[in-house]
């Protein structure tokens, strides 16, 4: 019996060590804090979300919401979340475009063709990057093509993006995730489908800036002023938040309110498995 006790002890010690490293939290949005409709215009707040964010705020523990949705500028998204009771300031709301603006600025990108809504390009414009939206009558050269939320995308949009890439532009993508959780169940990610069409034509590599990229995790660490290993990543998708956490050495916390049940979490390989599984975000600060 003594030998069995010795085998179990290290596992508990590792769990405590992993959790003690967390100094700041990143929350996914859809399936973690809320369930929205397909258009993103209305939200149902998930159990424990308001209480947990409120406690973190009261305790002075930093947190942000990072969604892979890019349709709205972060301030507009934050205002909608506050409207349903979630304490999220404008500065605490991040989208892939927040990350993209930083990456493009660091790389000296000056002119970008955007396939997406006006919200997709908002952060780029705030960073001083010349941003054009398709369809665009100006067929000059572009440094980059950026694909985001674009439900009205047509063949002219894809053709223009391909021509820009053949002219030397790099392909940047907000999200390469095929599905996300909504009130209607599993909903397709438009940028995933659009990027598939562009890459089929151009063979261009896609530079992913949203989750699960390390661009996103590095951005979070800089935003918080902590190491990547000190970030707690809370989400519902093994292919998104958990891969990002595992690859970057952060702590992954999986919820069961979105795309993944507890049974499905337990079946994931280590590279996609959370360090901790909770039923909903209301359990985050318990235990």
C-alpha cells in the first residue's frame, strides 16, 4: 500500500505546481463565457461567468477575453458583453485582429487587403496600417492579405486576394478553426473556408494570428507583463485553446459548456488535453 501512495503523490504535486504558476487568465468567449447566435448579435451568458470575472476583478487578478471572432472591433464587443453583465473593459477584449495589428507592425507591413467586415480591419487601422477592403478598385500592390469574418465573401473577393498574393502579398488569417460553439450548435468558421479556397489556388502558406498560434499567446504574455508559462488559458476547444497552452507552456483549463464534453476531454492526446477540466467557468476559482 505504501508504494501505491508514493506513486500517486507526485501527480498531486504537479497539479498544485501548475495551478500556482497562473498569474493571469485568458478566457475564450463562445462556449466558455457565452453562447451566441450565428450572427453574434445576442448572447446567453454561461453558468458562473459573471461571478468568476467579478471575483477576479475584486481580487486584482488580471484577465482578458480573447475570441477568434473578428467581426467586431474590440470596444464594440466589450460593450455588448458588459450589456449582459460580464465585467469586461475595452482593454480586456481582444480579437485576432488585435494580434494581427501587432504582428504586421513588427514586420513593417504598410498596406493590407482585408477580406472581412469593417470590424476585421479596425485594429489594423488603429495601428496606422493602410487597410483596403474587397472589392477594391485600386489594384496596386499589397504587402499582405488578411482574412477574417466575411459571411458575404464571393468569388470576386477570392480572386482579388489571389491576385494580391501572386503579386507578392503574404497570407494572414484570423482563425483557421472550422467550427465554433453557438446557440444553434456547431457553426462553421468563415475564415477557415475562405482560406481553403485561396490556398487551393495559390498554394500560399497561411500565417495564423488568432488562437492557437503562438503569436496570440506571446501577445497575451506581453499584454499581462508575465511569462507565457504564467498564463491560464480557459477554453472549450482542444484544437484551439489547449493546443496553444500546451505548445507555449501555459496552463490549459478545459470547460464542458462548448464543443467538448468531459468524456471527450479525457480522450484527447496529451498535446490537446487540459491540465484541468471544469464543468463551467464557475468552478475555476474553487478548490
